[in-house]
């Protein structure tokens, strides 16, 4: 099972967040390979990631994840 499918259930937690907060850009600290970022963007959220590992940053950039 792809990791993004494993992360999909966590999207349901976002319904508890106020809509005006969800409208703000999201930041994923320690985003790794960017699976959560891809999932958020696919759902229409404005999301970007930050990671200290240059290889993970390069991986995300190569996949078009910011």
C-alpha cells in the first residue's frame, strides 16, 4: 500500500479545524518525501514543506512538491 493511502485517514482530522484556519497556507515540518504534502495539495490545500535533509528536499522538488 502506498504511504499516501496510509495517510488518507488523517484527512478526517482536518474537519475539526475551523474553516478560516484551513484557508491559511499549511507548513509540514520534517516533510520527508512529501507524501502528506502531496495528499494535502491533491485535496486543494495550500501546503509547503520544510526538511533539513537535502536529499528529501531534492526529492520533493523533483516531484513538484514545494
